[in-house]
C-alpha cells in the first residue's frame, strides 16, 4: 500500500460498522430464524469485504504502482508551493510520471489518480478510475441494506410498543422491564436512527452520482465548475457595481 496512517473519520466508520453487527443482532432477535441470522452475517461480511478492498487497494495510476514495485521508486513528500502546480505540462513532479488530462494528484494520498472523482475521508482513499465501480457498488448495497434494516427494526419496535393495544404482532414478551428488555429497546432505537441516517445519506449520494453521470462529470469537475460559476457571478456583481460607481461619479 502506497498510503500510511489512519484518519479520525476512518476510525469512526470502522468502529461504527463493527459495533452495528451485535447491535443489529440484538435488535432483530425477536424475529430471528436460522436463515435470517445467516443472512445478516453474510450481508455484514459482504460490506466489510467491500470496505476493506476499497481501503487497502491503492487507486493510483498503474504506472506509479509498476514504478514503485519494479524500480523501488520513492515519492517526495507533498509540499504546497503557492503558484506552482504538482502536475505541470502533463508531468507530475512528485510521482515523476506523464499523466492523462483527467488525472489529479491527491495531496492526502500523495499519488496521481486517473479520472479523479474525490478523496473519500471515510475510506481514506481516493475514488477514481481504478475503484469507482466498486465504490458505487458499496453505496448501492449500503442504501438497500440500510433501508431494509430500518424497516425491520422500526416494525419490531412499533409492534412491541403497540402490541398491548391492538395485538399487532406475536412477539412473546411479557410487560416486565428487565435489563435484557431495556438493552433490546435501546438496540432497536439505535438501529432505527443509524439505518435511517445511513439510508438518507447513501441515497442522496447515489442520486448525486446519477446526476453527475447524466452531466458526464466527476465530483471534482462538478465542484470546480460550481466554484468557477460562483467566482464568475461575483465578478459580474463587481463589474456591475464598478459600472454603477462610475455612473454615479459621472453624475
Ligand atoms: Zn502525482
Ligand atoms: Zn486521496
């Protein structure tokens, strides 16, 4: 791996993902069957595998990987120099390779990424040509799984609280508030909150990437175009205000 270190965002996402497995089990156990428990374990392992691949696999241009392995090439440390770009005349000064037009040098990963989309702080890796499809698979999977788990945990929780009134479900519970009961209610509530939040954020991200696909843009290009439009707008306002000032002065 050409990157090192672990970020706070990455730590948070790992801890949350690891803790959500026992919490989810604890929340949905009233409707557990052997098939459902196996399904949950398989789903979690599937998500872990995607996250591990996206974290471990470098998304740099293949030429840099080859150069590092075969020629024991060591990159210089990234240093921001005002007025100077890392890539000049299609040549990266740090990776020391010739790059394509849509390649960008990420200062956090400190390597060149073909068709650079963005640097994901949760995975601490860049998303680009090498891993974009896998990243989208993770987002789609997370959105779908979060939606299903949100529905299941909400249903169980609502069913438990409303059972005494209308007998909505056949969960075999008595009315006693034991520690196990409290733990279960807290787990179910955490699941409802976490999976709803995950569903909303991943679906929004998915919608954003569908829009980008239609526009034929990457996230990076989209942000740059927005910034340019903003600067252009401010430029227009200042031109207008300058004209107005001149008009007023002349008057
Ligand atoms: Zn580079
Ligand atoms: Zn990066």
